C-alpha cells in the first residue's frame, strides 16, 4: 500500500524534523543572505502543496517552474512533490520559442516564474491553452490572470506529503539540448534517494557540517543533486546563487561567510577560474573537494587546478536520463584524463555496433544500469525505446577502458569519426590542443576534405595574450607530437567563443553544421 514515506519530500525534509535537526540551516541565498531552516522549509513547502490543492491543481498535473535559484524555488519544488503534482523545472536561459515548445509539450497547468524572467516567457503564455494559473515570484506589476507568490500561498493550509508509490512520477527534467530539441525526461520519487545513496554518500561522503555550492543551477539534473538532494539527505547547507557563475562571482562566494566546503563546477568554469586566478599564488578558500561533470574534464585543467588550489576535482559522468553521476573518480584516487570507475550501485558496459562487449583498449558505447534511471521520455516512444533497453540505458557516449579498469572518454557517439579507417576521438584531440600555450578552449569535429574524406577540424578560442605568428603550423605540429600524425586538425578556425549549452557543454552539432 503506498504511503507518504515513499514521497521524496518526506525523506529529504521531514526526516530531519523527526531526528531533531529541524533548526539546522538548509539553504542560504548568496545575494540576500536569506536563510531557511529545515523546519521552516517543511512548513513553507507544505503551504505550497496546500495552495496548489486549493487552486484546483490536481495530482499528476504538471507545474512548470521557471525560476532563478532561490529559497522560493526550493519551497515550490518540494511543495509540488508533497501535493503529488509533477514538478517541471525549466532552463532559465532559453529562447521564447523553446519555452513555447516545452510548455506546450508538457501541458503544464500552472507556471511558477521569477519576476525577472516573466518578460521572456510572457509572449508565449497568451497562446497557451493549458496553463490555468501563473504565479509570479518576486516584485513585479501583475497583469490580469497573474498572481503573486505571496498571495498564492497566503492562508493556504499546510498539506502533508501525499502517499505515493516509489515508482510514481515525481518530476520531469527537459534535456539540455546539446544535440537538438530538449526532451521531457520523466523521473520517479525513488530516483532522488537512489542518487543520494550512491554518488552523494559513497563518492562525495557528504556530512551535516558541509556547505555546498553548485555553479550548475537547480533546473539541471547535475545541479538538482548537487545543491538540493545530496546536502538535504544529510542535513547539510547549500549556498544558492541566482546570478551567472563568473570566476569573479564564484571567488566571492569562496571567501564569503559561510564559505563552501564542496564546489560543483563544469570544465569550462574551472578553466576560466584558473585564468582569472593566474596571478594569485594561493586563492583563498575552505574547499575540501570539487567535482566536475557536464563534459569530460581535460587532464591539463585538473592538474593545474589541484596545483593551484590544493584540492582534487572528481571528474564524473552523468546524464539527465540517469539523474546524476554514475561513473566517477574518487577522493584520493583521481587519475586526470579518465572518468574513473563505476559509482557503487551502478553497472557499466561498453558495446560495439553489434551490441557485443568490447575488450580493453577498444572503443564502445557506454551503457549503464542503476535505480535512478528515468522511466522514459514524454511522448517520444521511439526515442525511449532506443535509449532505455530493459535494465540498461544507452548514454550516447563513446569510451574505452584501460588495463587498470578506468574509463577514458572518447566523445559522443555522434561526434566520433574515422580517419584512414581508425576511430578518432574528438576529445583526445581537444585535450592535445588545450596543452598548447596559446589555446584557451577547443572543439573538434569531422569535416570533409577535397577527396570527400573525413578529417579533423578544430575550432579554438585563444588566450588573451596569444601570439598569432605561425600559430596554425605550431598547433598542428603540437597535436602531431601529442596524439599521432593522422589525428591533427587539417583546418583551424579561431572563434571569439564556442557555442555551448547553459551547462557549459560544447554544442558540436552547431560546429558540424558549418564545417
């Protein structure tokens, strides 16, 4: 018989009250200094649940959340789960047309939106037939049909978490769209604890006195685990930042009060921070551990960071479909340039085009099995069947496994190509490019030469003081020396910036389109 103990909101909030940790601080807003305890979060999220029920938003309807990272966001997310309403966090950096697609696809009945984001989404609301209520969070002149968050929750009864099955859908996450249009990924209540029991507990080893700061926002699977479920599982504290995580902003948080002990970043940000701190002998911080995901961490960046900050970066691999990281390096056992080994609780396979397991040193597609797997994509049956194969989920990533059992990233399945009949890993070439002193960022894709054959083409962003004299020949010679004569880029194009998703993933499909 389903009961409230299977509701993820009960596990992540109410258990702390039952254990006497209700007055512990759960979240702190970096900008305002506002704080909330687990006890107050329990009450406020229950009021959101009561307000949803009062407003006629029924169980299993969808509530879209287009909000900046804030304490209000946390209240809304858990309030939805308590009410049995499916939370649908949405990327705050999308274009209006994409918001239209997501809101229409999800058929959300209500929308919680930060006042600062209302203008971006307002034009598509007029033609949306599904949204019955728009709740604006923050100060904003309200239009007809919109309601403030304060008014929406005022006087609402505190509703306890509804009884659910552990397999009941709790929330959707729309994939970041690094290869095209986003897809609605459906996750169940038990998935959240599955990730905190595995990666959060067995790799990060979070404890109650940890303070976590995640550059990745709450609307991403990576950020949701980092900033919400992992610290909440142990009664720890999260610092929320609603702005753009520039190196300057991140360093200010590092030296703030309280200062984070855990930092969750992405490779491009780690690289940018190294450039920012180049003249600083030992940047001030209280970090005991850093993690990276979103894209594979270049070996050069990992080594430079540890030398500069004295703190390891645990490079890991996760996906929206698996909710968080399932393959990772471990504290005290980091080998930069590899993604480590399987997180306890997950199984991995590498398979060839015939779905046969490959051997050591061979390249195959990575498949993963674990309890946090999504139950499928919303309204995309063919893609669900192609990705979710029984117990196994296809990641779309190409890897090889070395003699020590560590996994080495080669690239996305769509990014891989053969030169002279030999697989070329774009990531391997990119890592070689990044060791050149003139290069800040690099992306490699396949391009067609005059003989209609595929060859590597590099798109690069230069360091600020890079000398361009003889640069192309220097780069080509450098890559030949690093990774092999046939893998060097035949063409090199300098760009101001590389196209990326909001998580920092390079959108190579856009580069392929112009190659």
